[in-house]
């Protein structure tokens, strides 16, 4: 089943809700390797207020109830990697497999295109089947692998490095996209 989702940039007032969702996903999905989610929303709110062209925090909300169901953190690379941006995703467990992750990746590609970003990258632990499948399904290629780079819960996992051109991600139109930012 798919769900109607609207994606928008986070504002300072969203800080507590975003950290709450990231904290929940970090606990529910240890292989997401979302560590170090801050407890205090104040500095995060200030950071959200200062977001320029160096990155974005994108929120997916269920249209019907305006419930926050997913977050994408897009962070532009430094110096000579400024034409790239790294993408991290977190979707609430109850909202998975309904197209929310797909909508966030597409929104990240739109943000990237507006900012002159040419490539999106993502880092995934080798045991994280959902994320491996998602990036594979959305046109990302595996561009590198760091064996045993991630220790999660006492076990070692490879870090799988994905990459895709922004233009290619944008061209991969979601079949049910009705209008920009809304997926059914
Ligand atoms: C990975 C994650 C973001 C996927 O979000 P999602 O909203 O469930 O993904 P979508 O519903 O948009 O899935 C899009 C496609 O990805 C693939 N996919 C996603 N989850 C999958 C799974 N568990 N098993 C197999 N394929 C999967 C499918 O091809 C799917 O398309 P389909 O449902 O039409 O078959 C979500 O599982 C999550 O938040 N996991 C914990 C955090 C994390 O691991 N983040 C990634 C680190 S960057």
C-alpha cells in the first residue's frame, strides 16, 4: 500500500519532532548506524535556521494527518567534493514500504539540482537489506566497499558506498507521482 506524502524542508520549529523520529529509527534499526542523535533540540533548531546551500533536512509528512514519517539529511561534500551530497534516510518503522523513502530520495535530487549538486552518495552497512534494496532500486550503483568498516552491536559489517548522478535519479520517475512533492 502506498501513502500520500508531502516533502518539505525542515524549519527550526520541527527540530524536536525530527530528533524524536531519528532517535526512534536509531533504536528500531541499529543497522542504519544513525548514532549520536542529539537529545537537545535547541542547537539543532538553530542549525536548521542556518541551512544554506551546504545541506538540507527534508521531511516527509503524511498528507492526511501531517504526521512526520520520514527524514532525509542531505550534506554537501567539502572543497573539491562540493558537487556531491551525501544522503541519509530514516523512515518510521510503521510507514515503511509505502514509498516514503523513494519520495525523500527524489526530493533530495530536486534539492541537489537546484543547488548545482551533480552526484548523490550514500553509505550503507552491508547487513542493511532495506537500504541496499532501496538505493539499488532507485538507480544508485555500488561504487566502493570498505570491508569490516562498521562495528554495530559487536559485529562487523562492510560499509557499502552508493552513488548516482542527480540527473539520473530525477529522470527515474516514480510511477505513481501525481504532482511535485506528492506521492500516492
Ligand atoms: C531504508 C528505508 C529508508 C526505506 O524506506 P521506505 O520508505 O520503506 O522505502 P520505500 O517504500 O520508498 O521503498 C522503495 C523501494 O526500495 C526497495 N525496498 C525498500 N525497503 C525494502 C525492503 N525492506 N526489502 C526489499 N526492498 C526494499 C523496494 O524496491 C521499494 O520499492 P517497492 O516497495 O515498490 O518494492 C527504511 O527502511 C529505513 O528508514 N530504514 C532504517 C534507516 C536506514 O537504514 N537508513 C538508510 C541509511 S542511509
